[in-house]
C-alpha cells in the first residue's frame, strides 16, 4: 500500500524538526545557554542579554522569549556602535529600528523647560524644572547644564544645574535623560509680565565629552521632540 500524501508530509515535517537549527550550534549561543539555564525568569533574561551584548552576537537573543528578544536585540545594536550590526538582526522590525538609530547624529539633545516666577513685590523666586534628553546614537560623558539669563540687574548671568537623581551616572546613554530642579531668588521690582518677557530670551548651555573631546552648545529653552514638550513662564 502506497503511503498517502498526508503521511509523506507528516514524515517530512518530522524529519525537518530533527535537523538542528544553525543558530543553536553557534558557540556564543551554546555558552549563554549553559550559563543561563535554570535561572529565575528575570535573571535568565538578564543573563541572555549580558551574553548577547558581550559577544555582540544577535543570535544569542533567540534564547529569550519571543517579543522579549526585541529588547535584547536593541541592547546589542546600541552596544555595537556599528551600523553593520543591523544586517545581522533576525527580526525585520528591529532591523528597521536599528537603521533609523544609526541615521541619527552622534549627539542630539532635546530640552523641556518650566520656569515659574512668584513672590512678594521686590523679591521674586524663579522656580525651574528642566529635562534634558540625549537622542543621539553614542553615549556621552560628563553632561553638564547651565541656565543662561539675559542681562538684568540682580539676576545671575548663569546658573549651573544640579542633577536631582540620587545615583550619579557619568555616562549618559542614548534615550536617557536628566532632570534638574531648583529655585533662584531675584531682588527685582519688575512685574510678572516684564519677568516673563525677559525670560523668553533665556537659554540652556549644555556641555559634554565625546571621544575625549569636550563640546558645548546653546539651546533655546525647549527643543521640541514631541507633543508633550513645551516651555512655560507664567
């Protein structure tokens, strides 16, 4: 009795499943699998990502669960600092995101600024909250920010921001931000309207180090990247 087409197809599928997939034979994958197997779920993923980033081998991310491996692939292409890594990513959607990432300039910032003026006549308090987000594709070191004021009697020419984060971080990775908050006392008889008009001319100066070279650039109070960004000086 001749085997049916259904039986032949089933046999073909079975034989195909027995053929080892090439990525599973990759030495980096095998090392990661050996080190990460048996760990709790959170530690298991962290272990896989660590091996993938260390080896710069996207194939290691296949050991992570589907969809979770997207984050693993992102960590790999950002660590690679090489656009050629995009062609090695096995998920087309992540590969597309990778190419867009490497089309960004090495250093790019956006700022969001909120300044409030209030207090008694003759003595104003300027409260500020500034968010600086690094949108480049390379990490920068020693990010420093100043608020520069237009010339006015009793108003400091510049104020250096102190970060509000508790844990210091020398490196600022792409898509990471810094939040700065504080108050400035200003002895002035100017009205709130005059203060607001004056502060419209304020600027932010950012300084950072990239590849050992110190750089600085002036920014307006806000450089918009999306609908939620804005400047307010009531």
